[in-house]
C-alpha cells in the first residue's frame, strides 16, 4: 500500500467511528482510564497519565524550563490565535508539562488525550513529534497517519528540542487538526525554542554573576548619575547597615545624607569620579566607620543605565590582611613563659590579671628578661586576642621615620611620600594591641604626639587634616630608668603616667636563681627541636657554671649561649668546654666593668689583681678552679699570687 492509499484509508477511518479504534486497543483503554482517574481519584491510577503528585514533581524539577518557556508560549499562542493551534511543552522525560491555547482548542486536544501530566514517549504511545524531537535532538514535524496511534491521526504536530548546555531538557511544539498543517509551523517552533534556550542561558549567566557578586568579600554598589542605587550586594548592605536590602531604586542621599561628613562620598559616587583605594570616613547612624573605596565609571551603551561602580572595603579587614602579610601577630602565650620562683610567679599573676583590662601597661626590666613575651601573652589572654598585635621598636627606627610608621602619612606629605599615602601602625592595630618596645628611646617631640593619641583615641596622619578614630590598647616596655630619664628631661612625665596605668617590673634572671636550671633545660629542648637534633642534656659542670654566672643579658643571653653550644657538638651532652671561652671572656668583661666603675685610672696590674681576688673568693681559694676560670695555668696563677702578695 503506497502513501496515497494509506492516507485515503486513514481519512476513511477518521471520518467514521472507527477513528477511535487503535492498532493497540490496550493503549486507548489505558489512557481513558487514566483520564478518568484525573476526575475520579478512587479509580486505580495508570502510568500513561501521571497522578497529581507525580505531575507536580515533574513540574518542580522543570521549574526553570517552565518559567523561561511560558512567556514564549503565550507569545506564540497569541501569534497563532484563531488558527486552531495549541502550544505544548514537555520535559526530557516526555511528560506534557503545559498546554497554552484558547478554550475550544484545548478541549479539542483533550479529546485526543493531550492533557497536562500525560506521557508521550514512544514506548507508551508510539511515534509522535515530541518523542522524536527529544530522541533525535532536532526539529521535526509529524502529520496525521505518521503517528503510530489512530487517536493521534487527527492531528498534525511540529516540535523542536529545547537544548541547554548541550543537553536536551525538553521540547516545544504546536499541534492542530490534521487539515491545518502548515509548512510555516516548524519554523515558528524552532525560533521559539531558540528563544527559550537564549533565556535559559541569560538566566544562568545572570544567576552566575549574582552568585559571584554575593560571594565577594567586598561591598559592591552601582549608583547612576542621578544618584539612584541600581545594585547593591549583601556585604555592601551589611556594611551600610541596610540589612533588609530594600535599597535598589532609592537615592544615595536618602541613605547617607543625614551627616555632612558623608557629603564627599556622595559627591564622589554621583559625579562619576575615578578613585582608587581612597580612605573615607562614613557616619552610619551613631557610628563612624573608616573604609576604603574604589570608584570606576560603569560603561554602558544605554545612558540611562550609566553610572559608577563603587567597591567598599572595611579598613579593619584590610588592616588584618596587611598584618597577616607582613607577619605581625602575637604567637606567645602564658604557657610559653617558664619560671617557678615565687617572685616571678607574682609578676605573671599580675600580668594575667592586667590582660583582661583595657588600661595601658608599662613593662619595666633589663634587656633580655622577656618583656616582649609577656606583652604577646597578655594580648593572647585579652578580649582583643582575635585582633591585630603589632610591635614597634622605638630604638630601631630613625627619628624621622617613627612618626610616619606610627601615624601614617598622606600622599605628598613629604618628598618621597608614597602615592596614595601610607597606613600607620596605629590604624593597622585598630581593635587590637600595639607594643611599643624601647619606649624610653622615643624622641620628645614624638612623645607629645603619642600623648595626644592616648587622650583623643584618634590619629592624624602626617600631611592629613582628618582625625581617624582608633581603638588600640598600648603595652610599652623599656629597660631604662624612666624616673631618671624624666629628671634629665628626656621623657615626659605626663606620658609616663598615661602609659604606666599598670606597671609591671620583670625581675632579672640573677634574682630568680631557682629558675636558671629550669629555663636552661627548657631552652635546650626547644633549640634541639628547632634545629632537628636529639634533645641534649647539660653536664654538671655546665649547670654549676650557669648557677654561678650573673647573666647580664638574662634569658636572651642564656638562649644564645645554649644555641651556640648545641650547634657545635654532635654529642648527647652539652659539656663545659663548649661554653668555657664564652664564660671566661664574659667574666673578664664584667669584672673589668665593675673595677672601672670603682676607679677609672687603675693599672692593668691592679685590674688583674682584682680579678684574681674575685675568683679566689668565688671558688673558695680552690687554685685549680681559679686558674681554669682565669684561663691560665696553675704555675702562672701561683706566680701571680706571689707577685700580688695574695698567698
């Protein structure tokens, strides 16, 4: 039977009641029962038409597809209105999701068993346009008798696949009575399907851009040249204290215009100025917040959408990043402080109590007693421990640079000033702690500036005219006698009182002899671990030498002596011969210094006699130990004793 005869046979069947006879009668029966189930849920459900629950699940899974397709389907339906065509949308699983058309056409479709929630796979209803478009991934038209089932022979259909990211996610088609077939139908469907694909791509791109913008740690805002906010991400809303984010469409002046301090920022973003990393102080309610802003014009061919893109960064966050980059921060805690002597434990208890206070602290003590460790430990035990800790050695910086390091400077403040200025250590340490070591060496003129910062709790950059509020806890330290420095007019008395709200004097190592061996063993273990050596022991001679030595350099000196000895041996014990030269030279230097203090014009012989007397008394006139300490033979020692009448 050729195609012409097949069509004649089909028309004959279609024009009589046999049009509802199917080559597979069980399919018609199955679909009719399914349609009845949609009306009467008491009847048993059939897989050819989904239950309401299953249909809702398909719609939920294809929500993006439906949302993008419905406007296109409505437009296409309006275009073909009155022609008897309906517009259909299916998902990739052949479920008919949506039908759009006039009431009469929709009722006609229902007589052909085309209802929302019905399944149109080839396995269930044989050849049809939707199934072929999805399986072949290309547009296709199917007319009348080309459908497998007779109840579809009354229709003509044109379907195009909807492809997103290279994957078929559904199909769009138009269906009408077979006599209304048109060669234009497929072109309209293809164009509409491409439109849906473009909408999905744009939606995904916009969603991606939105996710990217929301994931940024900076605040991002777009303001047009009329001052209207056209975009603001979440971080910007939080920074500007606009938690509900109902700001798009509002004027920037409504948000920030209540304070004249914000006028510079408002003018900048509304006049299209270009700024890069400029520090601005904003008044937000009752708070003054320092931020860093970058402004760039928004290039848009539509003048109505032109404006300025504003990137806002919190200065505190930038300061933390800079601090981490330069390696600042407190690493030591009170667990790293070693000492069991009663006097030293009293000092540690005072430091722990002072850590929770916001008052300034002045640490006093000789060089090498561990003032920096106490300062770090106090910071890490304070409420400020999660904020910056910055240390400045006031004696290590040239006088000309201390002010710029502490307070920062503006661009052009002096010859050679960095473009854009520089942030000072007080700003970097905002909400944290700044440790001013060797405060006794700070120049007098800078002491006055520091006193002003303590009183006003704000800094003024060199060359600047704006006070920048800072909340910083100061811990200062010195090995000088500040009372004597005040008497010599080298240190301000008022600054001394402001810094020394809490004064802690750390005892030298010679005043805590009970801690000498404890510290020596602890430092030996730490040094061995650091240089990847097996932990060593200290010989009895070394322990005796450590106990006898006055340690003018305190803990730092002990650490250096041990590290030098450990580096020079592969043995498991640090012996006296590894440190004897150091102790002999140091003892000689100490005695020379003591003798020089007593009388500057003593002869070399007198100095040597004093040294021999000192060691004789120290070693209870043991000639062997005395000779060893002096670095001479016993014969030479006896000769000197005779010469100096010390026998």
